[in-house]
C-alpha cells in the first residue's frame, strides 16, 4: 500500500459541540464573553462553557473537568501565561490528545510562537478573532479529532496494541489523515518499547518521503541502541534542513553530550535558545554545558534565565538553582551563590534536593575561603551517608563526593563514587563526570583504575543471574540477582534482570504471590529510573500473564 504522508486535505464539517465541555482562558471579560457567544453559535451549551481569568484558575478547572475544547489566550497578565498553562496541562496529563487546544494570541513574534509550539497546541488563532475564522479553524481540527476518536480512546486506556491496529485500519482508507496516522503509530510503537518494529516503519516512511519527524524518531531509536554516530548524522541532516525543528535540535545536543563533544553541544543549544529562549529546560541544559566548558558568565546567564522562566512553570527545576549557585561561586560571588541556594530551599522541600544543596553550600564555602564551614558540612554529610540516613540521587552523590574530596575525606568519597559507577556502569556521561572529579582532586591515574575496576565488577555481577538461569539453575539465579540488587539498588539492568529471573523461575515452577510482588516492585523501580525501556514493557506483559494464570 503506497500512502502519500503529505496528503492531509480535510473536508468541511458542520460544527456541533453539544454536550462538549469547553474552557475559555482569558484575562479580559469582554473577550471571554465574545468567545462564549461564538462557541454557543457552534452548538456548545452555555452551561458546559467554563471560564478562567488566569493560569491558576485554568489549571484548577482542568483538574476538575475533562475538557473537550480549550481556548486559551497566550498572555494572561501576571502569573502563568498560556504556554505555561499548556505545558502544565500536558505534563500532568490533565488533557489528552482528544482535547482540542486552540491558542489565541495577538503575539506574532517568532519567539512567542516558537516557544508555545513546542508544547503542540492544535492550532493558533491570531487576534482579532472573528466567528468565521474561529469556525474554520475549529472545523478543520475537529474533523481530525473525530477521525482519531477510537484511537485516542484506546490510548487513554493504555491499550497500545489496539490503538495501533486502529491506525492500520484507518490507513487502509483514510488518505486525508495518513501523515498523522503514521506518526501516531510510530509514537505508539516507541511508547510500547517496540523499537525494532518502529525502526522498520520509520525506514519505510523515509524511503518514500524525507520527513523531519520520522528522522528524529529514528534517531531516538538509534540512541537507545547506542548507535551514536548514526543518530548524530541523522539529526545533523534534519536540523540543517529544518533549523526551527527544536525537538531535533535538543536531541542533537543531547547526542553530542553523550558522545563527549560538549563544545558542539553548546553551539547547538546556543542556536536553539536564540530561536526559542523561553524554555526552562533548554536554558538549564545550556547552563550546565557552559559550566563544564568553563564559560562561567554564559552559564550564570542561562541559569538565571531558567530560574526566572521557571517561576510560574511546572517545569521549574532545582538543578537550575544549583547551577546558578555554582556559577556564581565560580565567578567569585559567594553572596549571590548562597542567595540562590536560599531560593532553592524555599521552593523545593524534597530531602534529596536539600542534601544536594547542602553539598553545594559546602563547596561554595570552600571556594570563598571558609574551609572550616566546608569541612563541617562535609563531616555532617559523610556521617549521614555512613548511617544510611540520606539517599542522594546520582547528581547529589557526585556533589557530595566532590565536597568530601575537597575536605580530605578520600575514603568516603571513593566509596560513594564506586557506588555510582556500579549503579551506572554503562553511562558514558557519568563515567566522564566521575573521571573529572578524580582529575580535579589530583587523582587522575588512580581514579581511572578505580573506575575501570568498579565498572568491570558491576558488569559481572549484574549478568550472573541471567547466565545461571540459562543453565537451568533457577534458585541460584534468583539468589544471585537479589545479591546484585543489594549491592546496586539503582542499577537499571540489575532491576530488570532481577524481574526477568523471577518471572522465568515462576514460568518454570509456578507463580507465587511474594515473587509476583518482588518482580513488580523491581520493574516499577526500573521504570522510575529509566521510563520507556523496551524490556520493561515485555517483562510487565509476561508478569501480567502469570498474574492472570494465578
């Protein structure tokens, strides 16, 4: 079957929004009334049309009502703007693909439009809005929503197999939506972890048409398969031909970072930030790369922008505040550095964030010459680690290790770094970060030996259970993987291998409630650390089969 992915002509449709829940978000009462009357003329029921005057009200409504249609102004006065409302609605899954989201704006600047486009509203409508322009835009979008209704329903139920079958059924006859159907099918394959199938579909598409989204999706798969050179080549082709395709630009920057080419990653991020400067995450990423490159003023500027943009954003991140503190400290401004940490502690209450902030505070005191205070904080953190009373994430562990080495506690620092290596032995980025910490402490050669020894030890331990299960030694395999989990509780492959050997054991010996629970816990932990792993999907399905049998 040959499909033209660009054939997206849409027939006219008669609007009838009777029974649909509608939300209008605008800070001007007159505009809200005008839009309400226009929607009423399209068949929407007045009692089902809800109003919000600002971003917080909009989010409150979105949490209470499953909306079918949202008309949202981009500029909403103080507080959240329309872009931030949309990003939060998607981030918290307050709206799904079946919801029609129309962004209304008087802004025509590239910066405003590009920034909001990243969160994929269904369309824009420029002011002044007329009933004819609103009807035309709504009719075109609603035609697609109705065509995809059953697919979206299956997606909402997380029945991805059914959703893909429905895509295939429609592809056989629906030429008008062929491009969107193909893209949806590929997205579903990626979500399901079926990378090989997705790769084949994408290669078939690209053999017919050179579509940027298909290239970016294929690059994601190549990254998962650790084929970095091929991913980089594909993304460079895509971004050169489509410089405004921000997702591909971000993916290229990430690929370059994984490859260790920080200079070029920084160049890509700088270009992308010029196109769309209002991304909390991208500004933070630029700050982190600039910091590693020693571009301290650029780093501070990017972190400040990320902190400022994040004030009303669900994507606000503690790492931007920490980065700002470190950049200010490196720029010999301890007062501003400590001020950034004060803002961090005011906005984030999580223990792991506070722990990381304390480690950075110790480093700031050391850099400013207050070595006694730095040593005091290092001793406090070292004791907490010994007592197992704190559980820092990977970045936090690296910050603590830096401080411990600076304060002279080499033994605890090495233990902490070895633990991180064993939990992430295949992460080139982490291994480079650890090597950098050892280099900064004047332990380059010793550090290299420690890294390689720890990495090899981890690889042996985490694969032992799978080797034993292949020999039919089921009890020994489960025992070996439990030992591996005790030694490396944040190692994704260990967590997946533990689930695998337990499931294989139960397939041979029969299911048991406590083993089912252990396998489920291991899978959930792996998915939290690295969402979307293909093995997670396959092992979850196998575990569900055992549960059904039981």
